[in-house]
């Protein structure tokens, strides 16, 4: 069993898939970092709502505010302005 498992792990297809997943994860984290440091709270909010319009029915405001890296009060102001 161990020999078959090692052969599977060293397979070029598995290696390719592992690298693809790693690259996608790194790119996702990089995009999140850039968004948090280069976009305004309003831009982050607008992007989030455009991608996930039903978000407020799925998660509490405190979690959405935390994801946007803003306070709940600021999130309420942003929602009020739209």
C-alpha cells in the first residue's frame, strides 16, 4: 500500500494539480491584500456586493464588517449611502 501511495504522490498529474492549487491560493491572498491596502472601504463594499448580492441574508453584519476590515458602524453608513 505504501509503495502505491508514494507513486501516486510523485505522479506528474498530482504535482501539476498541487502547484495549480498553491498558485491559486497565493493569488487569492495577494488580491485580498491589495484590496485591503489599496481600495477604500466603499470600493471594497461595492465589490463585495456586486459579487455576492445576497450576502446580507447569509451572514451577520459583524462578520461582513470584519471581512471588509471596517467597523459595524462604518458598514451601516456605507449601506445607508447606497
